[in-house]
């Protein structure tokens, strides 16, 4: 029976910790920008100088149309 009390206290402390972390993140502005993540996929990435300059479509081989299972 005492284990239940210990687990209850520990779970309440963990829940209070998550509540404090959530309130801290709201107060520091973590949830302010709700528009940019939804359109980030539409923006082009800046050029990366570490690549060789070729696009994947330039180096890819053409599709193989000899598959008889179509």
C-alpha cells in the first residue's frame, strides 16, 4: 500500500514538472510562430557549397520500362 503512495507522489511531481515546462515554453514564445512551419516546405533551400553542383535528376538513370508485370 505504501508503494501506491510513493508512485502517486512521484507521478504528481512528474506532472507538475511537465506543467512547469509547458508554461515556461509558452511564456518564452515557443508557440508564437504557427504560420512558418506550415509553409517551410515551399521555400527553396539556399545553395549548399559542399555539394558538387549536380542535381539528383541530372545524375539519375532513366527509368527501366522493361518490367513485364505492368
